[in-house]
C-alpha cells in the first residue's frame, strides 16, 4: 500500500455515471480483498457473466502484497485502498464509496450464480419494507462428499447461534445485500476499526435494530471451504463471541428482544417503507 487513506480511488480513471432510470435499482457490488488475486479473478469473472450486470464493482484493497489491485483494475472494477487492517474497515470503506441504491456484498473467494444480481434487484423491488437480504451458500472446494453436510452444519450453526443473540436473521458476509439508504443510517455506529469483529454480524446488530432483514430467495452463493481450515474456524468463533459481547449490555438478548418486539408492534408498513426508500 502507498499510505493513502481509505477511500482514495486507485488508477486515476474517471468513474462512469450510473444509470438514472427511475425504475432501475442501481447496484454496487463490494468486495474486500487482501492477497487473494487468483480467487478474486474468478469472482470478477463470474460477476462479468451476470444476466443483469451490476452498475459498478468496488474492490477494496486491504493492504495486499500480491497483484489483487491489478487484477481488479484489469476487470474494470473501482479499486479503493484501505490500509486500516481488517475486513470491517475494508467493507465499510466500500459501502461508503458505493453509489448504487443497493449494495451487494460478497468475498473474493465467492462465485455468484449468473442470476445473483438479478435476483437481488428483484427481491428488493418486491419488498419495499425490507432493508437487507441475506442469502444461502455452498462450498466449491474441499472433499466433494463433505461439501453439502459441512455447509449445512457451518451455516446452520452460525444462523442458530447468532439468531439467538440478534433476535432476528443474521447477515452472512459472503452473500448479503442492503439498501444504501439503510447504510447511511447506521454507518457511524458499526465497529469499522476493530479487525477482530465479524463485520456482517456487527452490521446485522445495527441494521436489524431498526429495519427488516429477510432471506434472499433464489440461487446459492459458491464459496471456499477456507473458513473451516488452517485454524480459521477457531478465529471465527472467537470473533463471533467478541462481536456479540461488544454490543452488551444494551443488546443483551432479553433486553434486545423486548426492544425489537416493542418496535415491531408500533411500526406501520408505511413508516417502515418510508425509512428505507432507495
């Protein structure tokens, strides 16, 4: 990295204007990356093959020493350097820079189905009261016979444990999307400078406190089995506990659950929709 602060666009290329069609929900895809050039190239290739292309792809380079930034630039992505270490800082930097109505998030090791962007846009178009969607995933590597059961166990355990802490659906960082207007409401509250926090879980605490999170219908996201290998699982568990406890005592489950129930009882569909309009 060259020491520039988070948010400076690399490459010196004039950014293209996004669509201004009033009936078109503009989409910004955000990918945080660090030293993942080969997998990033695969991910960007899958994004290039979308049936409905995203309006922009933002790759946030979190201090890579390989050619991740060059790979992203060659694929036509906006590249934004973020020297602050950690996925929370990198992801938040990308969200801040997004110019679309919808912000779609995946990781460099992900392979979206060709219909992913179209499915996200369609889901938001038909659910004005929803601020964020979280989707399914499956493993694309590792022992073939173990891919399905391990994905079910890993993602099921994550949803069950974090769902209890949240009182609603969690967000899954490899396949999530939210309205940029909702991000504007919570961007000053997320723990963006803490590298030991799960950014998706942290975001779920803040978005879910005021808005509706729903399941994304449609295809499953392909992802690497890396979270379960080379000591990564233990680190993820540690970060999960830290991410939950950072929000205590205000979000201690019984207290949070009561607050959410009270808000849902008093919120009308009109008010909920007005608060998150794209």
